[in-house]
C-alpha cells in the first residue's frame, strides 16, 4: 500500500533493507529518480542490497549518490561499486578499471594504486565535491587542531600479557601463511571469501579473536578478564577464557589508558568553565568504565531512541554535564556543537567511521572558534598500526577525490606493511 500511495506522491522515502525485502513490489513501479543517501551502503559488489539497488536503477533516468565518505576504507574499488549505480559507463568494465588503477601481487592482493590523477579527473565528470576547506564553507566551521596521538605506556603486567598474546598471534599468522599462502586475508572473515566452517575461515576466526583480545587489553585489561571469567559459550570470549583459565589475566589490573584519559579530561575541563568533552570508545564495557571514572552522560546502541535523545539533550543543555561518552552508535547523525574537545579512546578500523566520529563537534553551529581532536594509543601496540592504516586510507581517498598527495608515479605512498611484519618488529 505504501508504494501505491507513493506513486501518487512526489517522492517515497525507504531504506536499503526494504528494497531487498519488498523487491517483487518495488521493481514493478516506474521511478523517475533515485537518491541513495549514505551511499557507502552499496560499496560492496556482492551484498544483496547493492545488487538490488543497482538492478532497480537500470531503468531510472536520474540517479544521485550522497556520501561524506566516498572511499570509506580507502579502497577505490568501493567507489567503483557506488559509481555502478550513478553512472555505470563512467569507469567502464571492472577488469579494465582493475588493470588501470590497481597493481596486484601474484596472489591477487592489492599491492598499490596507480594512475590516480586519471581516476580523479574521471570522478570530476560525475561528482560535485564540497569539502570543509572550501572558501564558501570554511568560514562557518571552527578551526581544528589535530594533536599528535598521546602514546600511553603499558604497566609491567599489561606489557607482559600483550607480548604473550602478540606472540601467539604472530605464530598463528605464520602458520596461516604456510598452510594457505601469502595471499591469506584476515579481512575475508567478515566479507568477501567468507566460507563458514572452512579451515581458512576457522583460522581467520582464531586470529581475529587474538586481535580483538589485544584491542580490549589496550582499552582496559579488566574488560578482557571479565570476558574470560564470564565465558559460557554464548557471551564472553573463548580465547579470553583460555587466558583466564591459564592464569594469564586476572581482575583489577592497572588501566594506564583510562588513567591518562581521565587526567587529560580533568585538565581540559579546568581550562574553561564552559569546556565540554566528547569521548568515543569501541567497546560497550570500555564506555561504561570511562563513565564510572569521569562521569557525564552515556550514549550507546543499547539505549532506545528516547534514552539517546535525553542523554544528548542533557549534554547540550545542562552546564553541569560536561562529558559525553559514546560507543560508535553516536558516530553518525549526532551534533554536539558545545564540545571543544573530542577524544578517541580507541580507533575504529573503518576510516569513514573515524571521520564521522571527529565530525560530531566540527559543526557550523559550533560554539567554539577552535576545537581539538585527540587520539590515545598504547605505545608499541596494535593501536599504532591501526592509526597508520587510517592515515593511509584517508590519503588514498584524498588522492582520488581531491587529487591531493599523489606521488610522481601517479599513486600514493603506502607505508603500512603486513600485520605479521608489524608484530615481528614491535
């Protein structure tokens, strides 16, 4: 009925999932135009929603894709997928696109990108790009100070545990490469090439459990301990349970990062009675422990819409509520213009999400002429590599969309090596 009503209206607003679920109905109608908001939803070639949206668009004369992060993970292949919807003729066949812009190793993995000036000029033909540095935009936004990351040292217990897990991870990566080849991809566990129950997938799962353990340890060793102590087959982590049962972790360990962040927040709030802080953390348990230490208000995906709105309004209107602590549920669509400091307690893997996080306090409605973005990383940990990877992904995106940072070979200097190499050096 809603689609029938829509044919009598000027436009219909729906979500991507509805296109898939209501496909037999949707495809019967003639649409005059299609607009995909947050178009990174169709960045994947193989997702059902991407396939259906593109199939539906073939007979639609006017098509727009809207996104603030066109290369969400710094991969030109994702932009190719989006442009298949907008203008499938612009970038041509994928095999020719691949040969022109991507240099692959003999295992098929991406080694580097090339001819990016050509890619940039192609994109200019079918895109309108507005960036925060444009002269008609910049005057309305606060200036941003991106401080160098604060590197926090592990205490002796934390470093010992980190080294133990890192060595187990390194050995498993070596085993994976020996069994499955140098083209073995960890990321395939959550995307392309995922075959549940296969030996490769089981190994990826085991590797990801160790990577997750390292990230949790960096945030707060007690989160890892709690996950291990409370593992029951459904909640908690089996690998953390192994660490717990073998005496590698215990409760009430020191939390150097939380100590450093809480001190930093206290000092910042003392600088101005109107100063306010936004803190992002990936893990819900980390969000809770930060809240217990510094107070303020919470914003997580476990809260309903009413609770989220109440928390946001409290931060925006209550002068005594000076800290907003959020999971990545607050990374999109939440404007917090009264804060002048944003702290990334940890970093997401996704470059687009990192940009979205930082944009929560960089608003045209900002109450501050200058704001600060501050990342916290554990020194000598996987978090340093994660930070470098995000910088590299952003560099590729800037080269394609803005023609910036392109080297003399028509590419971008890629400096982040494999995880195995990083672990071997650290």
